[in-house]
C-alpha cells in the first residue's frame, strides 16, 4: 500500500474512533508523518523506552518518574489526561506482554468505545498482540518504499550534493536495486557511495546488493541462496525444463509480455519422490531466470503470540515482493500445511494457509514461487486447484536414459578424465529404482574408495561394486513410494520427464 493510501486509511480509522492502531513498520519517520496528519491539531503524547513520557513533536520530557509504561498509562487513564489527545507508544513489542500494560490498554479501549475521545498508536517493527487486546487492535502495515519514492530520493540526493545527473537507464537500475530497502537505508547507501568516489555509478550497485543480502539475513525468515546450480547439472526432467524456459522468456521481457496480454507467471509446484532433483530444480530456475533466489523456511514463521505467525508470513511475502523480480522457493510445503482441516491444533496453520492461498491467487508482483513437496497425500485440496500455481509437475524416479545422464553429470564433475572409460549405459541398467541422490551417493563413494585404494583412475567395476552394496530409496520406502505414485497418477499431474 502506498504511503498516501496508508495516510487516508488511518484518517478513516481515527474518524471512526478505532481504539488502538498498530503501525507495523521499521520506519518511525513515516509513522510520525502519518500520525501528525491524523491528529487534526490535537496534542500528541509519546512514550518511548529511551526518554519515557515526552512531547511527540519536541521529544522533551513532560513529567518526571514516567520511565515505565504501566506507570504512564495508569497516570493518564486515572487522571483523564487522554481526553481530546493522541497517545503514541514506540517499540511496544518489548512491553506488550506485561499484564499491567495489557490491562490498562484494554481499560482505555473500553473507555474509547464508551465515548472517550482519544486514540492510541502502537508503533513497532515487530507485530505482537496479546489475545486480550486482539479485538481492540487494528493492524496497519507501512510498505517498503515504492519506485516513485525511490526515484525521488535519488534525485533529491543528487541535487543536494550537486552531483552530475545519471542516465535514465542507471536511475532505473538503482531504483530496482533499492526496492525492499527503507528510506533510511537508501540514504545511507547513497551517502556511502558518494563518500567512496564523490559520484554515483554502476559499481555502487554492489553496495546495494550487499545491503539486501544483509536485510534478508537479518529478517530471520528468508534466506538468500547463492546461484551456483544450472539446468546442465540436472539429468532429465525435460518437460519441466522446457516449461520453465518458456516462463523465463516472459520474466526477462516482462513489460513487453504484459503489453502483449501475457499474465505474470505465478509459479510451479513440483511434487514427487525424494532425492529426484526437486530442490536442485528450484535453484536452477533462479539461475535460468537470472534473478535472486529466496528460500522461505516455513518452520521459522511460527510465533508464540496471537497474530505473530501470520505477521511473519506477511513480512516474508512483503520482503519477497519488495525485492522482486525473484524466485521464492518454499521447500517441503507439506510440512507447513499437511493435516489442515483434520482434528488437532491446526488453527495457526489454517490461517497461514489461507493467507498463502489468497496471495497466490491474487498476487501481481514478479515473484515466481517454486514450491516442492515429497508427500501431498495430506495437503489441502484447495492448494492443488488451478489458479494457485501455473502448473503442477510430478517428478518420478529417473528413467534409464535419465540415469545415464545423471551418472555422466556426477562423474564428469569429479573425474572428467575417467568418464570416457566408464560404461555409463551398463551402470544405468544396474540402477533401476535409484533416485538421482542415490546415484550421486554411489559415484561419490566409488571415487573415495578408489582414492583410498591408491588407484590411478575410477573404473566401471569400482562403481558396480558400490552399486551391489547399496539399497536404493525405492527399496527402503517401497510401500510409501507405491502409494505416492498412485496418488500422483490419479491427480493427473504433468510428468516432469519425457517417457
């Protein structure tokens, strides 16, 4: 939501006498700007941990002995000091679990409901709402700085420091690179670039990318994965590769595609046997598209407070969209959403699932989702409906030709000079039922044994010996794999490989 839209929304809530407005943002400057506009000339009081009870505009102390939030709230409530005023509480997440604070905020909210003319703004980058305050609190999220604002910031910085104008193409590159950063971070990076060589040039984009990496790392929810793997390292999955190659053309020519009438690609769900290249495919997709790869760990979303898990989901999605175009990889999707709708404590998972579904259905950002799952038998059927993902592919155990390619890839990576002497066709025939991960394990073990034995090169017989002593996944999980194969067949998922 744009800043102007947020301001209008807050004004409506203030007019309607909503008791508590929770501004979930890192940017206090923007929050202060919004609060000032919504005050209609009323006096604004502030409490923050560093200064205690202060005047909002001057930040000067109003009363001594008000360094504790519960004491301040008690004084204001008992002495009717809030009437006709606005109260702002900064970094409230540190204090909101205090039972006295909860009780006071609830009492003030009830008084507002009964006619007290005041409103409370809670400002914090962390969303934490106790269940007692849930129905009195309205969450307002201030999005990351938009493209228009970023361009304006860059131009203002150039003008203020009397720098030479930059080309329109470089301005676009900086604008795209700065997406996802706060106004404070953008100004700091521009200042750092200026201090290095007294100018802004393309080399300074490296500083931006490093800051983005730091931002993702600090979020604790998303992880930025280095782009090392390509489709050359994946044996088989030709149908999936071809489909993704077509999507990459759309992504690399997004504006032209949209003008032509092409919808922005949503993403793909890749299901199937473990160890058959699903995760590797996600990494290779980002490499093919030439955009960053972000991994979402669903386990990190869970929080102990009401609304915290959903807030983490919104934060992750907002961050991915702010950094877009990017690939958002959600690994082992079934671990997050399996069992929804069954008996048990699945309320939080259900809300997360609902939020994820809505986003997948409605998203317009160039955030390409690659979700992977081993077992979809317990996944909600709504997830598999058309419109969520562009396509669902099923990855089976590799065919004989695919196993041959996988052997060539893994031997070639480690012992390229031995590849011509090794009969990969024979190895492929001997490994029916092996996954890609099984084959990689066989190759690694064979090379290690040959090295330990002091052999000059690795032979076909060395690898066959390891194969004879290996139990593949299809043998260890025979019944489970048979059941999954039946489920995928009945759902008519598109095969990732050409049979």
